C-alpha cells in the first residue's frame, strides 16, 4: 500500500511482539505537557537612562528539527528491506522497476520470505519531551564620557529536557584494561569485534531517543560602542563555555549516535565541550553613512571583523575497540610509558611517544583515554563588507540596494581568509593507532602506529574559505 503522507508513526508488529526486546515504533513525543515560566526585569537606576540593569530567568521551549522526529517514521523496520548477496553468481540482475525488485539472491521473482532481521531501528521513549532550557540572563548598559556606551552581558543556559541517544540493543560487558566500557567480545586472532546484543537475531542497532540532561553553556560579553554623526564603531569580546553529553550534528538518529566520540559509557557519556564550542570571540564593526547631497540619497559602508577560537575535536582509533558495532567513534588511549599500551611491534613506541609530544592535547592526556573535545582547530578570522545606497524619500517611500561581500580578504587575495582545520568534525580523520589484535592478558587492543603525514590541513568549502557576494534590494513604505 502506497501512503504518500503518514498521519502517525506505524507500529511494527514484529517488534512490539518481540519477547526479548519489545519496541513500539508508533510512539513519538506527543501529549507530554511542557511548562515555560519566565520573569524579566529592567531597571533604570538613576532615572536618566544612563545606567540600565536588565535580566531575566525562565524556561524556554523550542521545537527540535522535525527531521529528528521523522526518524521514527522511517526507521521502523517496515519502510525498507535489505537484500544482501555476496556469493558468486547469486547477485540478482538489476531491475529498474521499483515495484518489482529482486526478492532473493538467486534472482528469482517469487514472493520474498518475511525478513528475520529488522536491521537498524530508530524509536522514541514514550515519555520523551521536546527540548527545554533554563536560562538566566543579566546585563548592564552604562553611558560613559566621550559618548561611549559600555555593555556587559552574562548568560547561563542548562538542559531541562535535553535529548540523548544510545543503542539499547547492546549489553555492557565490563571495562577494558584501558578503562573503556565494553559492549562486545573480540576474536582470538586478528581483530574482529562481536557486539553482544539483547536480541542478536532480529535486530542490529536499536537507537533510542530520550531525555537526558547535562548540557550547559556559560557566556559573558563586554562591548564598547560609540555613535557619531556619520560613523559608528563597536568592539566586543565574548567568552563562552559550551558543554554537552552528545552533540547532534546530523539529521539521522543513527548518525548522531554513530559519529559522536564515546567519552564514558554509551548509557552515560561524560559532559565535555560541545562540537559547537568556541571559547573566545572578538568582534569589531564599523559603519559609515554619508549623504550624497543634491537629493541623491545616502551611501553607506559597513565592515565587520570577527576572530574566534576554532572548534574542538579528538583523536580516535581505527577499529571498533569497544565492541559496539561501530568503527571510528572510539577515543584513543594515550600511553604515558611503553607498559601502558600493547603494540604489535614494541619498537614503534619511541616514534609514537615523539608524535604524542608534538600535539599539546595528546601530551596532556598521557596515561588516559583522551577526552572528547580536548583538541582545538586553529583560530579563524573573517572580514565581511556591505555597501548600500538608499534613495531620497519620494512621498515617504524609499528604495535601498545592498551589496554584501563575505570573506572579503579572500576576494582580494586567494591565499587570505582561508580556514585551516585539523578536523572538520568532532574526530580527526587521520587515526594514528589501528587495532590489529587483542591482548587478552592485558585486556586491551593491540595496535600498530602510523604517523600522520600532516595533522593540519586547509579545508576549502563553498561556505567557508571561498569568498561570496550577494545583491539585494528592498522597498520601504
């Protein structure tokens, strides 16, 4: 039956009747009451508007990206069936008719057998509430001599109903010799991880979304500004500290789970720097508006300069060393000496140690698993420019034309305004440790070491390093 638009999530009978792991895929966040009380104050201390104190406290509710909710509609085990054929001569011929796909590996066209493995499932805890934050804000505005205005703002935010995700079809197996939570076993030879699942027959990942708090943000800003007849300037500095248990950076529930570095256990990840954390930001702006005279309107120029900290990232291991069925999300253990790591070739330790010493975040993590977000990309700087012309008023109406140039320095010189990053995401793509076996005596993986050719690279993307421009117009009446 073709249903172009679903009015409700569909219940998968094979899952709701699963004796080992019953899941009701029809449950989505609905009918869960949210309260958002708020209180704000604004005090003119002297009654002259020279000193204003303002602030507020409240609970704020915002809808999540609905694509996150849609995962429950598509990842229910009913929307698709996977046919995996690997034996020689058993791969069926491609059929371009979407209503008549191959039904078995021999290429037959008979009715397919009911799927025994539902694959990956995305579902919500029935009590899940939409995200809420508690926010406390305090600000002061003060007029100073020489026409200066000083502003100070402090903002604190913490989760009330934060969202969290984990794989409920895994069974905790204890802790490794590295101090890592384990969810599977490892082959006696080579390196093969075998996840220990509640229901290994009918399910792979059972990605559950539910409420779990821990995220918090501190932010403080100081700003000085001065407005003259035709010129306005301002300078501001912002310090912020953003932390969470898991940063949702993808549209898919499984991707959010899969690509988040595991710091702590899957059930209770440690609170670490968010993937969006930028502790320092300097902003300088200037605007100039000049009447052209002879009723030719006003021409203006605006420039904004921003310099900010780079985003956080961590080093990971090549291999599924915690046995959760996912490779590439396990943080590296950084040894303090040769006895703390099992190397297939022990003679590699000296080279490994020298490489660790070249990276501040690795050197500071010696003797432990590196923390999520312990490393930082380089600082970033950008200059944006706006030119505009506003027509003289005609019967109280105006037309304005705007020309915006983003990353202006890159327009002037292709070697300027580049974003240099060691990692585009939360993890470095160049893993220097690769798991090749398991040291059962020490209960930890056995590694080989390969020094990355370069740990800092220039990332060119259409929205980052390259300059862009846009033109706009508006009619004011």
